[in-house]
C-alpha cells in the first residue's frame, strides 16, 4: 500500500444480505434505541440467551473529509473517545506524511465525527520509507485496557516488491506497543521492535484485538485479551487464528505470554497451545482473509467479523483495487463456530480493511470504519458505514 485517497460515494443504495431471509427495511439512522454516544439499549445476555445474527444491511458510506489514509480501527478509551491508527497516511488536516500515525476521534454522532492526529509516529518512517529489509512499518489492531492504549505494528513489503504470485503485501515480525498518555508517547521503540519483534515470523503478524467495548466478561474476556491474525498478509490471506494473553500480563509486552487456540472448548486451558504454529484456524478461505478483527455485540451475546479480499488477487494487480468483497461472519464464541451471514461487493470504491467500531452499538445497528481505493483522493480516507443487523 502506498499513500492513497478516497472516491466520492455515488448515492449507493443500502443492500441487505441474509441466509434464506427476506430483506428488511432500513430504519432511521438515529432512532432513540440506536445506542448513540456508545450506550447500548440492551443488557448483555452472554450468560443467558444468545440470538444468532442472521444477516446484515450495509448502509451508505460517510467519509471524514479532513482525513487521509487507510487501515483505521477504533479503540474505545476510558475518556469515552475513540482512538485509531492510520497507515500510509496524512492523518487529519494533513498533520502527517508517514507510514503510520495515531489519531483521536471525537463526537456523539457516528456519521458526523471529527478527528485530530495525536502523533505522526515519524520514528516509524515517513510515507513509503523503507528499511534495509525493503519493508515499511504498518499497523493492525488497537485496543484500550485500564487506560492504556495498545497497538500492533509489523514489517510489511509492498506487493510490487514482494515477489508474491498474486502481488500480495506480506507481513512479518509483529510487536505490540503501548501508551499511557493517549498516544502522545509509546513504548517499545521502533528500533526495539525491528531488532526484537514480539511475534517473529508471519503466523501471528497481523493481530487485531477482539473488542468488547464496555461489556468485558463474556468468554473470560474479563481475564484475557483475545486477538485474531491471518497468515501474514495485509490483503488476501488464507485463514485466521486466535490468540490470547492474560490481561495482567498484557503490560509486559512479552510475546511468550501469549497462547493460541488449537481446538476444542476454548473455555478450557487444554484448548490453548504456547506456539502460534500449533494453532488451528478458526476460519479458512484461500486468499479471502485480509487482515481483520472481531467485535462482541452485547445486545445479542454474539461476535461479528468481516472477512475482506480483492477478487482479482492482491491489491497491486492491475485494477484490483477498484473492487473488494466483504464477507460477514458471526459466532457465539471468539473461537467459533463462525458462520457466514452475508456478502457485499464494493466497486469502484473498493472499500477495504472494514472494522466494526465497539462504540455506538445497539441491538439493531453497528458502524464500520473503512477506507477505499488509494488511487482516488475522495475515498482514501476514514469512512464510516452503518450496518443494520438482522436477527
């Protein structure tokens, strides 16, 4: 991915997908029950009933015109604001020109948010700057625990340089960094992460944290942090595995503290292995799993995750960036079983890296952060997409 910008959405009609269901009509975006300001209208039923989410309705994209970049993912911090990384980015108001940046996002209406770049992260390189390994720094998951922000960084090689048959962008050597001042300063350093990555290799190179918002407790999430990773590609990976770490050990930033789901009942310690190479994929699909994460929806006691990919192959194949496919999955547990509940194609905008926001959720609706075709300045920016849930 080099720097990219967005194409204006042309009055696309909301689309509905379900398995054997009729489409449902769209509701007003800001009904009183929609959980605006991050307040859900339902209690968490995780210890009682769990209603499967049977389909989704994809709404119209709403771009934040003052932003630029991709790979946006929101962490809901204890100050009630959202914080998001961005990659190949100008941040907000042209505050950055860097491989990665860190941003604060404010507002009570998810379709009318504002942002500011907190840190342009120049230690991780100016935009497109490569290291001696011919790779650049890119980022994936971000979360907040006990007032501390955690963010994943890794080495990526652009698809035109990688030698991959499909011109995919491979990733390797991920690490987690942390900030106790809302992103102004970070540890570990870029040099430490380069020399001594927490997760060497490609098997756990793109972790995204499973977000619980204000509802931690389901499936031992009050004890553990969960994260999912594909097999080491920005786009078009082949499967996803699940890792976890005790919350008490998260601040140590030690990859050896993590363990990985190898099958069985994830509530039992026997289901977890100490090495990522021993993990069993929780979902699989050849070249259909760009790096992505999951979110818990407390109103239903279920998990949502969006798989995404370029049907033409890697993003650097000619014209591949003009079309993406999003596959929607839901599950009762982080380890599954994951069930596909819908598919959505985006063209010519090619919106990619869709991540569900943990804030602004309700029983009827959640919101997606995404960005689009980097060859168009109108869509290569943070864009919010409403997603209605069919139950």
